[in-house]
C-alpha cells in the first residue's frame, strides 16, 4: 500500500514575509501582444483595449508603460533592431542574407514589418517618420557595405554621385532593400514559392559584380 504524500508546506517564513513570487515583465508582455495584433490588424484598426484584453489588464495599464499608442508602436518597431544589431562594412551584406533567412523562421515579425511599412505610407501615419529614417539609415549602411566589398579600383566610380545626385552604389543599396521588402510580401502569401535568403544573396552578388565591372 502506498503512503499518503505529505501536504505541501504553505507556512510563511519565520520573518512573516510572503513566499517570493516570480516577477512578470509586464512591459515585455505588452510589446509582444502589441506586435501580434499590429501584425494582423494594422495600427489604425487596433485599439489599446484590444491589446489590454489579450493580457487581462486595462488600457490604462498599457499607457502606464508606454504613455500613448504611438509610443507603444515605436517601441514595437525598435524591438527587432535592439535584439538584432547589424555589423558595419562588408559583413553587413552577409547580415542581410542571414536576416532574410531568419525572417522565414519568424513569420509574425515579418508580417508586422510588411504591414506597418506599407501602412506608414498613408497620410499622417505615426510610424511614417520612423520608417523614413529607417530607410535612410539602411540605404547609407548598405551603400557603405557595398563600397567596402568592392576593390579599391572600383570604389571611386561606384561611390560617385551621378546627374541626379545618386551614386551607383546608393542605387544598388535601394535595390537591395526593395528586393527584401518585396520578398517578404511574396513569402507571406506563398512561403513555399520563395527562398528569401537565396534571392537576397543572388541579388547582392549580382549588384556587386556589376559595380565591380564598372557598369
């Protein structure tokens, strides 16, 4: 016959303090919930109440951590960049390929950026400045990476501004971003039809080779 197991000890410590409780990072919970709902509904179609309901808190509880719905949106957008910083110079190009591969493993984040980047082009969208600045920085970083990968003999011509004020390396950087953003939409619609990492690497290699030939 088995013995009756002892009852759990629910007594308080000798000093009368309550047993230690695991702290909940409420701010991080709100960020994750907001990212999920922004990805599926967009910014304008999402209310603070929608996010609060997911966590069984009040809208005021959300505002306590972020101040406003716009502040929450900015924090969500910065979340991925804070956890996935890009290297400088030529390794940045390899990082883009790795990012494309990683994006295929995190559909929620990929959908979030695809939805919000497109939505930000609408008038008075609160993320418009964030995405504009992000693209400005990305173009500059990728242009620098392309120039770094080219040989010294090709950097001068590739980095020289043309009649419109844009350098060939700068145009190539914009093309890489356009390809990656477009691939995300294609992949979200039909994941089996697109290998984002392979296409990104192919385009980068082709553009760098074209600049190396002086074209």
